[in-house]
C-alpha cells in the first residue's frame, strides 16, 4: 500500500482501485477506514479511485497531536496527497462526513479542484443540518418493512448513555435503502473500521466556520455534483438541494430508493450518475424527470445534428460518425432512457422514446435539427416526425422498424447472463409493440414534413428490405439508399454511410 508524509510528519496510506484518471475519495464515518467505500459500486471501472485512509484510520499512522483529527486540520492532508500524486488539479469525492472535508478543501484551494462530488453530504461545513422531524419521517418511511418493528424498538431504546457501538447498530437499518444481505454485511464492518476516539474530535469546536466557507466557495469554478439518496435523512433531498445552492455551479441528483450508502443500494445507478458527471465529454439534461446523458462535439453555432442509437446501444456507437460530422456540425449523441449513462426509470416503448426525443430537442433548443437515428431510435424518430411535424428539420432513418404486425411474432426473449449496458426490460416492452404495433403509427407516415432519407442495409439485414421500400414510399418525398452492410450500416460501412449523409445535405 503506498504511503506519503503529510504536513506534520504523519505518514498516511492510500490505495488505488480501478483504472483511469485519478479520483481522490475521502471517507466518512467520521474517521472510518476507507475500505468501506470498496470500488463505489463499480465506479472503479471508469476512474482510478484513490482511497485515502485518514490519519489514525486504516493503514495510516496515528498523529502525534490528537487535535489534528479535527476536520479543518485534515485539509492539509488532502493537499499533501495532491502534491504527492503530482496533480495540478484533482477530481475530489467526499462521502458523508468526508464531504465536509472535501468542501473545506475546495474552499481553501479552489484553484486545485477540477470537479467536486459530494455523496450524501452537504452538512456542517456549510451550516446545514437535518432536523429531528426529517429523521423521524425517514424512519417512518420504512414502517412497512418486516424488520421495522424490531429495528424501531432498538432505535427508541437509544439514550444519552448508550455506547456508540450500540447506537450504530440501532441506526444502521435506517441508513440503507434496503436492509438486505449486502446492506447488513456492509454495516457489520463499521465498528471495526471506525476510530471512535478520533471521530469525537472530527466535528470538534472550531472545525467549521460556515459563513467564511460560503464566501470562499465563491471562487470555486469547478463543477459540483451533490448526490442524495431519496431515503436518506442526512441529508434529505431537500437539505441536499439547499446545500447545492451554496455552490456557484452545482448539480443535484437524487437516487430513487437509495439511502446514505447509495453505491450499496443501487450501484449501477450511482455509477451512471457519477461517471456521467466526471466525464468531461458527457453532459446531462433532465426530460420529464429522467436524466439523459449526451455527448456534444463540434463548433458552437454550427447546424445541429442529433444522433439516436438503437436498442441496447448508446451514444458511443456513433463515435466515428460524430467525429466526422463535427468538422462543420454541432453534434449531439444522446443516451436514451435505460441505455448508457442515462437513468433507467422503466416505462419503455417506442412512444416513450418518441416523447423523450422530442423533449430532448426542446430542452436543448434544437428544434429544426437534423436527426440521424438507427433501428429502435429510428422508430422513435419516425414517430416524432409524424407526431410533431416541423420539430425535425431533416430525418435520416437507418434500418428503422416498420410498424406492421410481425408474422410470425417474435418469441419471448431470454435475458443473457451477466451485466448489461442497458435495462433488459426494454427488450420485452419493444418486442410487444413490434409484434402488435399501434395502427396509427403507420397511418401517420404521411404527416411527416421533414426531408427524409431511409438507409437500408441490404439482404444481410434481419429487417425485411421490402419493408424499407414500403416505408420510404409512404413518407412524402423520402429517398431510399441501400448500403449492403446488414443492420449496422453506420458501424460496418461508416464511409459509405457518411457519403450518403453528405449527399443528402447533412
């Protein structure tokens, strides 16, 4: 385990988890061994997590002066780690009590912070706290759980003389979104990982000056993500929103069903939110309460082109196409709901994707944009062009579904083993619509006013090519181009696909 020497001679330890750009992670507790962070639900697949053991915890040494356990006096440890890592600026994540330290560091060294992530933490450093009424409301929210009566009895028995270990045991069930096996296993490690004597000093008198901190944060230009759990009491989503408002530039994300340890409750959702925020090429926009990740490239002010992926894919499928178009276009590659780094809220179907794509265009002021869409995304774009004529300027449909009943219908799909890059529920939902589509979807083709190009993949595609001709014949003025690449034209024959786009005026 690597070590470094901090400002007062104390030797501190840290570990790397994952690969990629470093993300310095500050543990909560307070004063808990950073091992409880694990790989933050899989975030290590996107970033190299630098997990710092605070002084006196984990593999770090005990300082000569116990007064240095105080939160504000550990700011120097974070700065010493930055210097040790030889980073001009750092991406910084703080969980719970560690978020106070991250906030104090950002206030003291705003020029050294590239981005700041506060996970279920916006409290004392900003003078914000949760009330007993908020805590009681969160506790009551679990009243329908089978474990609640026993847990509530233990919680009500807590008093001023209750040992800290018993307090932690009583509180634990109410700090997770689900008190299941993984949560119980995670909670069971807390007592052994926490330096109790140091914890009592962490928030000690003089640790915080909220007014001064708020003033200092005015100089912070780095983006901030404040991530809250829907079922967390400290902070509640409302308190987290109040904290987010104290930063010059902050985004609030509330994870549904999550508590104080959101990466334990729903690792994939946690990772999507944080990874999207940390990736400088990814932006997010909220459409009907669904966060949609998207990648933007190309000169500002250039004619906009929106790229829409197929089922099971995401915006990265357009990497080569986007790079080429960005020479003279402003290119937006969206991850539709349930895909990539976007939310997975359920409610899938071609009509849902249609409305979402329309909301995306409107939210970003992209009315009249060219839309280039593949497969499932092309089905949604086609429906949108018919539903809201004029919203799309030019329309390219690559191997779109044609909404005529399938004969024979698709049989029930079997989910493959392992993790998927999309929500599997999309498959049965869209298969049902392909087997028995809404008749109005085909009837509406004549309402499309956008100049339309249909790109067919030829005989090796699984989509019957006579349907491509049928579709093109019913969209007023549509052109049909066949590129013998199968269903994945833009990835198998990108240069020919680009040539077709250019000839069409894109």
